[in-house]
C-alpha cells in the first residue's frame, strides 16, 4: 500500500471513529430521512412551505411585477436552501469511508493487494445511484432556477412542486399503490400507443387532403386522436370525412376500453393495498404519540379497561392478532392494529421506543398461554417497561412472574376476596367501591407534591383542607415507600410525596388549583 | 341451626369463595351441578355435594338455617346461573343471594331474578386494572385496607344511645384529631349510605343507631368504638 493510499485509508478510519462526525451525519440523516425522528416533520413542513411560497411567487410574477426582496428570496434563498439540502442528501446517501474500509479489510483478509481506485469506484457507483434516482433528479431540477439568467431555467420552479412527493406521505402511498400495477399500466400504455399511432396516421391520411377538414398536419391528427381516446372530446378539431368519422368511431370505442381498463386497474390496486395503506397510517399515528398504554388482546376485560381509561391523558393502543377483535376496537374509537403481540417483529414494525413511549403494557388476553408468551416477548425487548397481566388460572401465576410481569390480576381470586368482604362488612365495602368509582360526586385523588408545591407548602397544616372540605387520608412518602395514614399537622411535605385526598369533585378541582397556585409568604 | 355459606357451582370461583369464607362460617358447602367433580381441585377440603336445577332442595342439610345463610350462584353458564338464582329466590324468600356475572346484561338479569348482590366480574377486574394505572397509590391503600392484613382497617361503627356525640352536628366534630380515625360515610337507618363530604350531611344531627364507616388503625378504631358505640361488621 503506497503512502497516499495509506493516508486515505487512515483518514477513512479516522472519520468512522470520529464521534463528532458520525453524530453530525446521524443528525442530518434523522432530519432528512428518518420518519421516526420527532423533528423530521417540522423540517418537512418547512420545506413544503418553501415550495408553495416559491410557486406562489412564480404565479404572481406572470402578470405583475414583484418586490425585489421576494425575487431574491425566490431565486437565491430558496434555491440555496434546496442546494444545501441536495448536498446533505448526497452526503448521507452512502458512506465513502465505509466503502474504503470495507474494501481494504476485504483485501487484507484475502491477502490481496488493495486498490484505492476500485474502492473509490464502488463508492462513486453508490453516489451515482443516488444522483440518478427520480427523487434526486427532481431535487436537482428544483435548484436550477438559481441560474435565473436563463429564462427557461426559471420554469423549473414548477419542478419544486414535485419535491412535495418527498415530504408528503400520502403522495408516496399513492405512488406505491400504483407501482404495484406496473405490468397492467405497461400493457395499457402499449395498447393506447398503438391505437393513437394507428388512428393518427389513418385520420391524417383520410382528412389532410380535404380543405374543409381542420386536420392539416400530423400533429393535428395526433392531438385529435389523444383528445378522442381520452373521451374528452373538446370539439375544436373534428373529422369531417366519412372515412375520418369511421376512424373516430374506432377510436371512441377504444377510448372507452382504455378508460374502463385504467379505472379498474386503479380501483383494484387500491382495494388490494387499502389495508396496507391504512396500516402505514396507523403505525405513523402510533409513532407520533408521546405516551400511551399498549393493550395486548382486546377481549371483554380489555374492553372494560378501555372504557375506564377514556379520560386518561395518555393514548390507548390495541394490538391483537385477531382481525375481528381489532375491528371491534376500531369501532370503539381506538387506535388498533392487527399485529401479533407475542411477536417481536410486531414491535419492530411499529417502530416505537417501548421504554420512552409506552407507560404500561397490559396483557389482557383471557388465556394464560397467550399472556405469558406476550409478557416474555415484551420483556425480551425491554427490561424496564411496566407489564400488567391478567391471570386466568392460579396454577400459572409463577409462570407469569417468571416471564416478567410486574403486576398480576387474578379475577377468580378477586371474587373470593370480594365475597369475604360482602359477607363481613358489606356497607364498608360498598362505600369504598363507590369512592373508588367516583359515585355520588365524591372521589379519591392522589396528588403529587412537585418541587414548587413543596417549596410553597411546607407542612400538612398549611394544606388548608378544611376550607375546601377535603380530607387528607394520608401521605405516601417516596423515600421510605410507606403510607402514613391521617398524618399529624406538623408532618413535612417533600417533593415526590403523594397526597391522598377524599372530597367532593367540585371542591377537589378548586383545591388542586389552590395547591399549585399558592405562593409562599 | 348452622349459619352456612352455600356455594352453587363447582369451579375456581367457588373454591376461591370457599377458601375466603371458611374462617367466617360454621359450614361452607359447594354444590356441584351434576356429578362431575374434580376432587383434585379441592385442595381446601370443602364439603362438596351435587345438585340439579329442579326445585328439590332436600339435599341442603336440615340443620342449616336456610333463611339466614348466604348463597353464592357461580355457575359458569349465564342462563343456568340466572335460572338457579330464580329457583333459590322462589324457594327461600329471605336467603341472601350473591351472584356472579360475566357481563352487564347478565348482571341486570340476575338482579331481576332476585339476587341481593351481583359481582360483575369483568367490570370489577377492569376497574382495578384502570385504578392501578391511574391511581396506583389509591389502589394499593384501599386494596390493603379491604383485602389484606394491613394495620389500617375499615369498620362500621354504630352510635349508641347516650354517647356524647348524639345530638351534635357533624360539622362540629373532628374525630381524625381526637381518635385518629377518618370518617368516610354515614349509613342511615334505612341502610342508605351517604358520604361525609356531601352538602346536606354537614348539618346532620347525629342520632342513635347512625352507622359511621371509618378508616383507621385497629387500636384507634377500638378506642373510637368504646367511646361512641359498637362495631357492627
């Protein structure tokens, strides 16, 4: 390896090892290409706004003189932003240093001589693939108005509209749906081309020599043919001879066939792909949620849990392998997706950050086998996420714990405990039940003592519960993880503590406002 | 005559109920529909008898106080469970019947059939799960008060005639400071309960036989009972 090659390879290793360089590249990749990156949508909206403003300026410019600043903005500012974007996309499209390292290590491993030009050629091929892609060509055309001295190039502003494809998912979905019918469209194109060609020539031959006919050139014939086959029929150019009209009948019939065929291709493409398009939409919506509960299995308990969670500040997402249950969830107004909760791939397809986005995963299938499987799957992805599971048979409790469930609900055991209370202290049980379920307008609330509240209110005596006719049931101390019932007036409040209050709903709301407003004297 | 718990239906629910009631009743019997009894499941050695859905209740022991006992209808088939409830109610007018339901529709039918109390299984489980998610500390505290052997207890305390609080307005009294108990609700003589935080109860004059639902440590509740009346759990 000569000195220069050695230098280039070393530099490639340096770039690959450089945290700052990789961080920058990663950042631009996220902003430009990574749909999961939360700030990408802001960038997309910014670019869409630029495109529309650019086209709007072009339209206004046609019939009136526009402000010089607007001109500068349109020609230079927008074009330069697009140029920078193009360069960045070119940069992140592939890694030259990666390619050099890969080829160099490959050569070393096989004991062959390393040729730098071969590695650079491979890297150039990768870059060329980007440059020749449809999206990159549109991007390049959108930059051309920068050279506005050439009047024709100014018209390339219109190409900026095509850039919308890049930023709008609906267009991409539409294009991908139609792309599935490439073969059918190709057949249609060939058929239409033959009909147009044959009919243009025929009508030209029949009509061109007739002085009364408006078809005088082959272009007129071609125009007439396309207008007729499209079933538009402007009527500005018509066939006047009998022979020409015979050709027209043939083209009209062919036109109806082409239209019907086109419609059927588009409709069938959308029918076949509609579920996929909807799925993409649902996944995007889920990715966009900041925090949510993930319900795995939408059976009777899950349906009731969802009703109870309707006022939650977090979203509720349903994952179920059964299409009918997913439909039921959708009918109940939920975001639901037909993925198997027991399959790791489902979570990969969702593309969510389980630790950050998911508050709790609820395994609510009425089958212990399914719940254990789902719990194990989720636990294999995340060690920390909170998992609550339903238990149908007490014999499987250990399995669920072993799989990693944090909390287990065993309805049968609950029935036993309720039975005991109902026979022992029925009224007390009913009172607690009513309290927990916000019956009669009386509710029990837990309020977190935040940093500000702990600075404003130092002791229990300062809570002023009597004024709001609220009762402080107790304090849950974060540091000791203990509940202190009916605390003394001089008990100190600390940030992170939870206060349990019982009181009338209306007073409770006012009381909460008071707690957060109170300013220390 | 023995005060008994009669559990109709042989399944996990019945066994869980039997396990929890064993200490509180002189006699706990599970009645299995038909003859299919899986003896292996019965790890708590509860007496098991068979029954059918005819109105022949001769297999309920003669020494059982049928009118004052408690019956649990826990058949897994909703229609059979409703039929059983109607049969029991038509035969024993004063029997306290608690029935298990799997959905709202069955719950209202069971009530129409004569059940004194219906446990809506799905709703109750869902309520607890939702509470666990939204108010985990409330769930923990109440669950411990109700179902676990926590030091914190809930009790129903009846006001005896002649205690110092009879004749006083509720708003004048603060038992949380004096006895360390928190009053949740007042139960009137007609057994209708009212939360202590409602508007009109503030001016309620305490009368003898008023029942208060209080939460507190066992020792404090005992002291409160001694001063005000008697426990009526």
